[in-house]
C-alpha cells in the first residue's frame, strides 16, 4: 500500500479546505432568511431576484406647493375646469390656500396628527383625516359639527404606494382612501387631492395641470 508523506497530506488538506468552505457558505446563504421592515425575506444566491419593498407609511407632506397653479376638471364644484393658485395662509399655522379668486377657494391644514381640507375663510370642512396612513389599515375622518360635537367616519387605507396617471402627470406612492359609501380620495405628495371617484368609480374631481 502506498504511503503518503506528511507534506503531501498537508498540501491536499489545504487545497480542499477552501472549496468545502465556499460550498458550505453558498448553501447557508441560499437558505438563510433575514427580517427587513418587519417582513421575512429569503436571501438568494441570484443577485437578480426582486426583493419586495414594504409600502410606505404616510404622515405629512400632502399639502400643495405654494406659488403653483392647480387646474382641476371636473373641479371641486362642477364638471368644468377651474384653476386655483396655492399660497401660504399667514393667519393659520401649517396651512396652504387654493384660491380661485380673492377669498374664494379652499384651505389645506396639516400637522403630525391630521390632514384637513375646508372652504377658505369658513368653518366648513370636507374632511379631517388622521395620521399616520398605513396601507391596509383604517383611519378616521372627523366631522366637527356646529354644536361643538364631532362625528367620525372610518376610512380604509387601500394603498399608500399606488401609481396614478392623470393629464397632470404620473404620480407615485399615491394614497388611496376608501369611504364606506364607496367613494375614494386619491392623495399625492406635494399636490393634495389628485382624484376623487364616486361609489361607481366615476371621476368627480381630477387634477389635470400643475404649473
């Protein structure tokens, strides 16, 4: 029987050891899992495998940018087009006005707790939506009544990562809010409302231009 010298055996061991380590590490990496953004994602040896991203949580940033004009058709009032200019409301903190003419239009108010939209220079609000807006959860729309009491409506956050196209452009990470009556509001960062639909899915308000 052939005898192997100690030197020969040592060379064989050192030659095979890195190969076995690489094979073991590859198998371990392929089966290893990691937790990212509260989602368990399996690692893959393939660098081209897509990794699912978690939908963003929205909690401010939905007021229109000042010194821009926003045209809606249908508008908030009727089927025709209307253009509003966004400006800072100096008398109300954290607010932006969308005015068609002096004192005629709407006011957004936003802080860390809520996003509200109402008729400019009035006590009439269309909605007051609670933050944060997390996909597949329910938030509240608070209605402040004349007698000082409030009523709340549950609003379902259908998506915080929708892509919506209008004549004004393509908007990403759009928040889609569903009301119990079937109507929906679409909100985009730095623009506010970009679309409203009724219970049948018909568009009742849509942003068609930003300048």
